[in-house]
């Protein structure tokens, strides 16, 4: 079975591939595998007010183009001291990963409360208007400065609870076991496996 991911992110694809490696029945594809004409037509407006709404918007937009099972995802970093920001605007908080990280650190400069959590919401769509959602969260803290070269996004400043290293300092396998996306993908893979054995 082919499943299309509503992303071109190589970092995200790696995490999905790692989670699906034991499921030989699933072939993961991304927007990069589609003809340019279809890629150009994929332009969902993220106008939702929640992660669930935006994940569905992405999944529905891609499904309408490929007519095959798709996964839409919306994920973000929610910081307590910033009233949950950047939240659903995490990817749009600034123009690059580095500038997003620096902006967040500036906003937290005088804050003692550095608690935060990452959330990932997957919307699996196999039939129109029949979404199935999978949610993963990981709680932690924002570091004082970026550390590590692995990962992407806000990984260099997020320290998961019970650890001293940022996501960008952890080994890939460690991060997969802890991450919000890893947890959500695990729920999805379990759902697909259970259904295939039903």
C-alpha cells in the first residue's frame, strides 16, 4: 500500500521511514515523488485554529490530488511562558529554523518558567471525510542556547523531561523513542497493523 505524506521535509520522512521499517506492506511517498504539476496544485491554506484542523486541511488537500491514503500532519512547540506560542504558528514563526530558534530565545530571555511541550497531530485519510487522528506529545524545557547539530526545527533548544541533552544532541534512535512525532507515528503504525490482521 502506498501512503503519501503531505510534506517534502527529509527530516520528517526519515522519522516516518524508521517507524515503518518493520511494515513491509507500506511504501511511503512524499510530495517530492509527485509530478511537478500535482506538487504545484498542492497549496493548502492553514487557516485552522487547532493542530487537528490544520492536519486535516493538509490531508484533505493532498487526498484530492492523489486519491490514495495520505497523512497530513501539524506539529508545533508550545511554551508555557508564552501562553502556548508559537503553537500552530511554529513553522511560520520566522523564515528559517535558525531565526525561529533565535526569536524564541529572545522572547524567553527574562523568563524563569521554561517549560514547553512538542505536539504532533497526524491525520490519516483513506476515504474522504473519514479522518483518523493520532496524537503524540513530549514535555520538556527550553535551553538557554542552541545545542547539537542533529534534528531540525526547534530541536537544538528543546530538552525532553528526564534528560540533559537537547533533541539535537540525542542519537537518532533515542529521539525517535521520545519524540512527539515518533509517538504519533507509532500509534498510526499500530492502527494499520491491527487493521491488516483483523
